[in-house]
């Protein structure tokens, strides 16, 4: 059993910063990549950032958000700067994890980030 536990999001004013963290635990053999997605009300879930051998960012967050990873802690972080009201969404951690002989994709429970104007 694998779990992804995210830190709490929060309410922040436009222009502010917030840092999210996510830790994977359980019967983990290795983690291929970890990332963040978000879903705003009435919209589809979209990629925010992913980190594996490379990093990739969604176009709307490039230059403002930074993803990082601590392999020793099976954790991923998302530093969000210059936040905008349109960044308001539920943020989900995702990890592609090898367990035993299989590889599965796991999701965190989601954490709300609200940016006020």
C-alpha cells in the first residue's frame, strides 16, 4: 500500500507565495517521477509541474513555480511565487511508483489553494 500525503494549502493574497509538500510512504521500491496537478471548479485537471530525470511545467506557471524533490524522503515540493487569483484550485500530488514488479500511478487527497485579489 502506498500513500501520498500533502501539506495543507491555504489562503494567500495575489502576489504572495506558498509552498506545498507531498510525501510518499509505503512499500516503495522506487519512484520514477513525481508531480503536481491542479483542478479549478468547472475545469479539467491540468499539469502544474513534474520532476523526474527532467522537469516540466505547465505554461501558466512557468517562471513563477518551482518543483523540487528529495529522493531520500520520497518527497516532492512546489514553491509557488507571484500567485494569481487564477491559480486558485485544488492541487494534487502525483507519483509514478514501482512496487514489486509493477508500476502504478498514485494520487494525493488534494489540497486547496485560494488566491485572493
